[in-house]
């Protein structure tokens, strides 16, 4: 036999042993015939593949795969392999339990009777349930027995207050009763107080909501105001207080001077107005030149005639300048006077 063939056979045998050993360590024996079932849970509590599958405390299979259900993201799909000789009825339940305080997870197959014709076929779904930690560690009968025992011991301890076997314990129990009575009374009073003050509390909370909403709406304005206040505070801090007071005194002095000047101006204005009133009174009375000019109609008529005559004179001067400015070398006579109106008519 050639060496290459020997090496190839050795490699195949080694690979087969590795696969068999890995499956065996994972809880699956390739030499055993098994059936596959599927279970759905909402939460598997960090259960890993290779977790045992039990029934009546006997291991009858192994968990082979734990994945999210591709059809329902809220569920976890668990695949288990069960020995071929185990026949599971249709009403079988797969209970997920905790193996002790430090142990891992396990699945317990629960069923009431062996099946004959209605057995679950291979690749079927089993109904899954999750058990609590206490129910996983103890059976219902054990829990009931322990509860009764603990309750009896507590009753025996508490009854010492009536039998006076332990004075300190009896006093403690009596004080506990008093405290519980006072607590019940306080709770009743608190309930009455809350009932009577419910409307006031409701109004207070409503006002608080309104105040909170207002503060939320005006948050930017409040922030700007605080920033401006901080800026003013920094400016005052950096400024010289003595200089500010001195400037304020100077400003007050200048303001007083300006007020005095304004008062003087007002006094002078009053005097001027008084004089103007006197002049207007004289004018209305017809005294003085301006009063006579306004009140005397004859003066007005004379001024009107004088103005008309002056106008005629200027018109005649414009039309007949030679009449007023005459240069004669030989002593000729001047032209005959013609009224400006008559000359315009010609």
C-alpha cells in the first residue's frame, strides 16, 4: 500500500473521530438513533445547546439548536433530539426549568400516559412552558410542606406573647401590634386628608403645569434676560464706583444749571409775551402809529391814493421819459403832457 493512501486513510479516521468526539461532548451520540422535535419559548434564559432534556429525572435527549424563530421575532425556536425509543403523546409539555442556583437550564418533558397510536411524529412541535426558579428547584408538595413548617414555627414564636414564655419577645410583639395599629390609623387619616384636599391638590398641580408651560415658552427670553443681567453685573464690577458717583454728581450739577437757565428763559419769555400783549392792546385801542394805521380808515385811503398816484407816475416815466429828462441844445419846447391812461388808449 502506498504511503499517500495510508496518510489519507489516517486523516479521514482522525476527522471522523474529531466529529464524533465533538458531537459526543455536545450531548449527541451519532451511533444512537433519535427523533427531532421543536419547541417555542418567549425567553430561554441564556440556555445553550447541549442542555439536557429530561423526563422523570432521566436524561432522554439533548438540546441541539437555539435560534430566534424566523417566523416570529418575539419567540425563540429550540430544537431537541430525543431517543428513538421514547414515544411522546400529543399532549406532551416541554417545561423549561433552572437546575439549581448555579446550574444551567434544562427541559423537562411532562406527559401523563404512554402513547399507543397518537404519538408525536418526528419533526413535530411540542408546547413549551417556563417554570419559575422556586418551582424548578422544589416540587409543589415540598413547597407546601416547607411553607406549613415555617408557618407553624412563626405561630409558635408569636404565641409566646400570650403564654408569657419570653417576656422580651412578648413585649416586642406587643409593640409591633401597637405600631401596626398606629400605622393603620395614620393611613386612614392620610386617606381622609388626601380625599378632602384632592381638589386643592388638583388645582395646585394644574397651576404648576401652567407655570411650567409658561416658563418653557419664555425660556429663551429668561435666558437672554439673565445674560443681559450678567453683562450689566460684569460692567458694574469692572467700573470704578467712585468715578461713577462723581460722574453722577457732575451730571446732577449740570442738570441743576440747565434747569436754572430754563427757568430764566421762561421768565424772559413771560415778560416778552406780556410786552406783546400790551402792544396788541394798544393796537386794538387805536393808540400809537401802528394802532392809528390799523384803526384810521382815512390814513388807509390816503395811502391807497398815494400808491395809485405813484403807480401812474412810474407808468408815465416809462412811457414818456423825455418829458422828465430833456436835453435841448437849441432851446426847443417840451412835448405836451398826456395822461398815461390816455396815451395807452391811443
